[in-house]
């Protein structure tokens, strides 16, 4: 009996190792090579391939390319091994790839590369700004590797239904066109709408709008291909859409569009700062497109799919009212945390101007009212999405980031009768409020989770509730949710680099590797 059991265990172990190699390591190496080709092309265009050879005390561009591809394949092997057990799908793997790229930017460009060259660690804001082109390169490397790995894994698992249907692509295109139309007005009012198609000129006219809306249409269709089935909640979809917008900003106005027009890449920190308004625009575009796409998908299902019998003991109205109530309480708690930042920065007086007042007390009342409103929306959008404190703070902080973009950068000036100003210089003064919004969101998410976790419906036992929560937590960990939270952190760090300086005073070598 013991021998048979041992033999069976060995078989399972061998099978796991075989699966790891066949569905993780080998596809990961291929994906790493694909990402390396994309990144390598950018390095060649920027004339920096010889510096890669410097890692092994050589100067040849050919040697640099070989070293670069070996490193890319090696990183791909590690990436494939780490995500091989996750749910297959382009949307799941894409964001993990971007996280992998961001991590290796820190470990490689800012840490290992300087040590190999005999220099000090490049862990300063100035070095990070000088290495900003490398961050874009690593993100595009990770995105390419993630997409290729997902395609290979889907082929290995023989999952033909993973792609989007024609109807889903149409809904995505419609959502993208609508989302682009919504954010086009503030960009046009600022005179920076041409940035969405890769030019900062004063180009105007109907053709400009055709190009802009076409960009939205194609981007929305691409989102439907990545996420054929919308996220489990509207809130999660908004966050994932915003991070997709971040990728689009790096890929389109800084890379593809200028290269197709002028044969150049706008990867230096000064050029990225000049295109900061389009970054805000793409973040809003991605979130709005994902939300509209989900609404269109739900409407299509309600109209054309067969009705199924619900086994819920509570109606959607009861659940919604409870979510709003919990969200209001959680928003007040998060608003109290945020109030400390507002008091320290003296911003409550400006907030009070929304109701025609000019004092701190009125500003605090308005602030808490806004916090309660945002909390109620969080309760509805993220109902049942958090299954432990970590996921609660991850989703909450991400939603806080979105509201910094929507509220502080956009709605607040509009409500005061002004036009939003998304330039890097203007947004730099609002950076402290980003920290406040992240704190607000984390407190909001934690409080909502505490109230949801304490809810024990009469029709299920505590053991059943705990078991279901553990299983949902496990399933969420196997999706792109942790990667999305990490990308929000990467986004915040990227903003600190973009908003810190224009780079003109940085006397450091610029490197794309």
C-alpha cells in the first residue's frame, strides 16, 4: 500500500513538473523572446544597444543585441513559471506581464545594471527620471510577453471559446468610441486633443476628430479582445480599463504614432511630461470604456439570453440598498482619514467654495459629504469584490486613485466654472492629494470589507460563508487582480517621476536599458 501510494505521488509530482515545463517554462521563453524583439527594436531606434554590451565589458551593438535577447528569454522563463498556474486568458496574463516588466525595470535598470558596471545603486528620483525610457521599454516588453504567453497557453489548453465574438467586438468598438467622445471635450478645451493621435501641433478640423474617434473605436475593440467577458464587478472593470489606458498611452502617443509619422520615439522624460494631458485622457478613456462595455454586455444578455432562475434569497434592490448604506459609512471613515491631508494642505477652504463659502468648517462638511457620496458608489461598484483585508485595500486604493483623476483633476475645476488643466506643471501641485486619495481609498475598502465580512445571512451557516470566502479569495488570486493593484502603485510612482521635474537639470546618462 505504501509503495503504491508513493508511486502515485511521484506520478503527480512528475506531471506537475511536466506541466510546468510544457505550459510555463517553454512558452515563457518564447514569450520573452517576442517581448525582447519589441524592446530590442526600441533600443536600436534610440541608439542604445552598444550600452547593453557594456554589461559584459563589450562595445559591439551585435553583442548587445545577443545579450539583450538572452536576458529577455531568461526573464520570460521566470515569468512563465510564475503564472503557469493562473487562469489562462489574454486579460489575465497581460497585466502580469506589465508587472513583470516594471519589476525588472527596478531590479535590472536601477539595481543590477549599475552594480555590474561598478556604479552605485540608482535608487534616487533623478536616476528614475533618467531611466524613464527604460520603464516604457520594460512595460512594452512585459505587455508583449504577456499577450504571446496567453495565446500559447490558450492553444495548449485548447480553449477555442476564449476569444471575443463579433458582437463583443462591436460592443467594445461602440464603448471605445463613446468613451473617447466623453474625454475629447476637456482635451479639446485645453488645446491638446491632437496628442491623442501622436502630435502636439495645432491641427484642427473634422479630420482630427475622425482620427481621434477612430483611435477610440480600435482601442475599444482591442479591450473586448483582451476581456471578452467583463470583470465580475463594474468597479474592477473600471480599474482594469484605466490600467489598459496607461498601456495605450505608452504604446500610442509616445511610441506608435510618432514613429509612424516621423520615425521617432518620444520616450524621454521631457517628451512624456509634454504629453501628460494625454495620459490623464487615456486613464479616463480606459475606465469609461470598460464601464460602458460592461453595461452594453449586460444589456445584451438581458435582451437576448434566456432568463435563469435566481437562487438568491435577497432581491437586487435589497442588496443594492445595503451596499449603498455600507458604502456611505465606509466613505465617512475614509474621508476622516483623508481629512488630515486636507487640513495640512489648507485645501478645505477651496473645497468650501463649491457651496459658495470660504471657511474650513464648511469645507470639512462638504468634504465629508463628497466622501460619503464616493463611498456609496464604491459600495455599489465593488459589492462582494473584496474577500480579505489585502484585496479590500487593493481595490479601495485603486478606486481612490481613479477619483483623484476624476475628482481633483477634472470635476473640481469644472464645478468651479473653470476648464480642467491636465498639464504636468498644473497637476504637480495636486500630487499631495493623490496620497490623500490613496489613503482614503484604502480606509474605504477596509471598512466596507469589515462590514461585509460581518454579514451572516440566515440561509447559510458561518462555516459555509467562510468556505465560500476562502474559495473566492483563491480564485481572485489566480486572476489579474493583484497585478492590477500593483500597476496602480507603478502608476503612482510613474506620476511622481513625471511631476517631479522636467528633467532639464538632470546631468545623468540617459539609458533605455
